[in-house]
């Protein structure tokens, strides 16, 4: 498969290494200031976007106009989700997106859903989310942290919504609080805390590097190449994990 990399920073280099290891060819490496059009994407079957939130919609439009399939690994852009989905569906290309392409994180999402379901029966236990990343990451909470919060709000009937914390003053018990830290070169750590009156449970996913994200993004490119439409990782992994 021939790939175009949109964003050739840390993740772009990691994706290139993963793609090469799986026998694919990178035919375009596009970074900030490079034009994205049919010419610069010539020969690419799938483009993989790891850029910045504000660039995602324009990048998706350019890739769609070129008729190239797309993987979106950038986070922090979901306020434009419906616009990007419309671009993809109108153009008739295949696109898959995820806040995190690591298969381990996808398993963690499912563990979060089960943890929320079980904790919902124990009102004396409160639940929160904390995530830590490197100091270069622009968005907060992370896309993965937001997804975890969404899952927990869905499964905890006593939580009305989630907010980025910490709370000022007495916290609202109907709010699930999500906190963030940015320091050093942390690849990504996500924690679900389940706090009781006499004990605590902490579920943690720790990324040891970018390899899991990169190999998952390449696997997503392989998968979406055979499909048309707008997909998330649930569709891709349904055969392995089942729905949910």
C-alpha cells in the first residue's frame, strides 16, 4: 500500500517506521506549509493525518478532493466532527478516526465501560479520570481522556456530565471530573480512579512510546482501504472484541 503522511513530526516518523516494517511505501511526507492537493498526494492510496486540531477539517477536504482514503489520528478537533464526516461521505472516500489507535487503549476503553457499570452499583465509590502527556501536546484533556469520560458518563447513572477539573470549591457529585498534566516527554498515561471511603482502585494504561499508536494507525489504513464511509475503531475491531 502507498501512503501519504500529513504531519511529519514525531508521530509521522513513527508511522513511517511502522508502515515500512509492514511492507508499505510512503510516497509523500507533507508538513506545515506544504500544499495538500491531488498533485502532492499523487500515488497515495491512503493519507494518515497527525497534525494539529485546527488543520483537520481543511486537510480532510483536500484529501477528499483528491479521492484518497484517510486516517485521522489528530485529537482535539471533534467540535467539527459533523463537518468532517459530511466531507468524507460527500466525496465517497473511506475514513477512519480515533483519539487513540493503540490496541491496548481500545481494550482499556472496554475495561472502562465494565468498570463504570460495576461502580454504578456502589454509590459510595466516586470515579474520576486523570491523563498525563508530554509538554508539546496542545489539547487537554487528551482525546483518549475525553473518550474515557464519555464512556463513564454513559455507564454511571449518577453522573450527569464530565468537566475538566479540578473543581473550585465543593465538587458537584453529579459531575465526573477529568484532570490533565503536561510535563517532560510522557508518551501518554491514562488513569481511572475509583475512590471509596476506605480504599481506592486505579486502572491505568501507560504508553511506553509511540510504537503502539503508529502501528495501530497503519493497521487502520490497511482496513479502511477496502471500505467507503466514515468509521471509528469500534467498527474495525468488532470482529476481535465484539461490539461495545
